[in-house]
C-alpha cells in the first residue's frame, strides 16, 4: 500500500504548505518525500542537527539519491562553527515561502515549527563573551537564574534551550518569556497548511533507534567523525548532535565502539521522549499519524 494511502493522506491539498513533525527515527522524512513525489513540492529541513555541512549520515540527512528525486532545501548549508538560531532559520525560509513550489517542512525541532507558526521574538544577538561565559556554567546554575514563566516554556532538560534563555536574560536584562510575549505575527498560519505529527509509540520507536544507529555506522558515520576529529569542539551546537560526542569519544580512544553505541542509543531515546512530549503539548490540533501501523 502507498504510504499516503496508509496514513489516510492521499487527498491532502496540493496547493497548501505541509508541516511534518516527529521524533527521531519515526519515518517523517520518508513521508515528506512521498508527498513531494506525489503532489509536488520542495522538502525544507526543520531539524537543527541537519543544517551542518560536516554531517550527513550521523544526523540522518536525506541521501544523495533521495535529494535527486525532489528538491531539498536547508540541509547541510551551515558551517560547523557558524552561529545559527531559529531566527536564522526563519530568515532562510522566507524566500522559499514565496516560491512556486509548495513548501514541505519536515523535522524534529519543535522550536523551528513554533517559530514558523507562532512567530519569533526579535531578540538581539548574544555577545560572544556572554556565550563563552555560559558555556562554562552548569545547566542547574543557569536554571536558577531564570524566572518561572520562562522555565515553564522551555525544555529544562535540554541544556541548549536553558543556555539560550540564560544568555538572553544576561545579555538583554529581559527574560526570554517577556521577549516572547512581544512576538510579531507568524510567517505561516496552521489553518493555511496541512500539519502532521508522527505519533510514534515508544515500544515501536525504541528498536528503530538502535537499528538506525547501526545503519549509520555501516554507512560511514565513523568516517564523518574522523574528518571532524581535529575541529571537534564540545561547546559548538554542531558537535553536540546526538551520537557525535559518543562516537568522538570512541575515535579518540576514551571508550569502545560498543560503549559509544550504547550511550548514543540511550541519548537518542531520551531525546525522542522529549520530542514526543513537546509535540503532544504544542501540536494538539495537528493531524496525528501512527507510523507503527504501516511499518
């Protein structure tokens, strides 16, 4: 059965943008590809790990063959050490919204989808010295400085989100929540799009995460790690992508490959749990599809 028929999506409107969110390894990229091949469109990355040019396999970017089937945008377009935020992403997608091809956004970064459909506060860039100082602080230290409203809006288990909120407060003297409350109108209203969430059950997703990691190893993830060995900086977002710290620790002889595999799979499962929590909380009105029913 065709994937669109299986999900009950065969008749989605071809003149509307499509948004596909889902946890890692849930099959969202395959669905985006099927929609683009069936009804046309350009697949646009909405995953913060897949923007970096230094990674393809380890961040599960579309393959070269998949990219040849339909147009793909905003994958691997950022240097490993370049600053990049949801604000940068919004600026990058703006010209794609006005093009002739239907945009099909796909990814696992909830903040990107939120920025697209709810708007994003115009927060000044963080000075390098503030970021450098925050890099040396613990997550707990930064959390203690944040107000309760901001803490309620972010994933407090995600260090990158906590550090971003801390940097905003330190650099501007204004909380992230206050900046968000002054948010301008969104670029895209969900009423004008087909919005889909891959609602992947935990018991189905867990073995897929392990299987995909093993495929990444077979497909050359260790070669990507070796190529970045001399440039690796754990403070850089690109170097904190799931699987990268663990495999780099193996590459420099700190742990075995089996230990790296186990640690990376655990980290991926934890990340997928946070993603599912976000999507269920923030995307209650989106179309929910269960990939376990067809895979």
